[in-house]
C-alpha cells in the first residue's frame, strides 16, 4: 500500500509539473477507487487474501465503475467541469497529499529525465 501511495503521489506531481512545462495542455490526475482487478496478485499474502473474492466483493468497484471518473474527465471541459492539474475522485476534487509541491515535482521530473537519458 505504501508503494501505491507513493506512485499516486508521483502521478499527481507529474501532472502538475507537466502542466507547468507544457502550456495549453489540459490534464488531471485521478484515483479510481478500489477496483476489482489483479491489483494485489503479486502482493503479500494478506493483500492477496483481502483483494480476493468473496472477502473483497462488497468493497470493490467493477472496472467499468472504476473508469467512470477517467471517462468523465475525457468527455468534459477543463476550466468548466474540472480544473487543470486537479486530482479527482468520484468526479469531485480529491485530497492532495501536502507533499505534492511544485519544488518536489521539478525534482521528480529532473530525476525521470536523467533516468530516460534526456
């Protein structure tokens, strides 16, 4: 779960820094919620147990329901229906970790650029 949280934070930082670098772009990050996928197949035994039916069934969304916010972002207008650089859950602004600062976003972008040879 810590790795997922870090990956989600990096996603938010990436979108925010991408918008700073690419004027005119419209992008946002999102959290789909807990979706019934193979998310935990390589996780610990307790994660595999929790995310497996029938234990997880009452808590997990279908993949179609998990895609709802992503489809909404794609079909609606930034600036009117949602804000560029925002983070969304269930078609509403979601909480953003306080560590998601422009400075950290620039550091992360520079690290990615070095890793891919830019």
